[in-house]
C-alpha cells in the first residue's frame, strides 16, 4: 500500500514576498535604533555645551572679582549657550565665590533633559560644575 503524499501547489512554494516580510519585521527595530542614536546624540551635545558654558562662566567669575563674580559668570554663560538652552538653565545656575584673591569660585549648572522614544523614556538633570581661583 502506498502512503498518500500531499501535493503542494508550486504557487505555495514560492518565496517572492519573503524579503518584504522580513523587512517589515526588522524595520521597527531599525527605526527605534536610529531614533535612539539621535536622541542620545542630542543629549551628549547638550552636555558638552553645558560643560563648556560652565567652564567659561567660572573663568569669567575668576577674572571679574571686583565687578561681581557671579553676575559675570551668569552673563558669560548666557552668551555661550543658545537661547533654548538658556531658558532651561537660567534658574539652575549656582555660583559661590570667595572675596579675596586666591579664593575659589565654583559655578554649577543643572540642565533638565528628557529622552523619549515610543515605549521608552528617560529624564533627569545634566550637571556640570567648574572651579577657578579668583585673580
């Protein structure tokens, strides 16, 4: 007795749409990866900008002891960052300065950030601080 064999139509054996289906499965992962790289790249750019602005502010405070160290630091930071960054950090700047030559001035900047992707979100504060000696 012969075993019955199932005859599959040649049309069912074709793999014309296989690549399209695999692409449709992988595409959301690739989009999430690219968006994640962009978001983290922007956060890193903001961190570098804030770090540079803090250093510039501390230096301005160190050399302008007589005219008000902390006001000079705020002005230097405002001139260094963009207007959108300034609107976020203007309330997050702290400055402590000594009075005599050789005392330390410390400038700290807090920058709130948020990284949002569909189904994933991170937020917090980027903090940068710099210290200089008063001249």
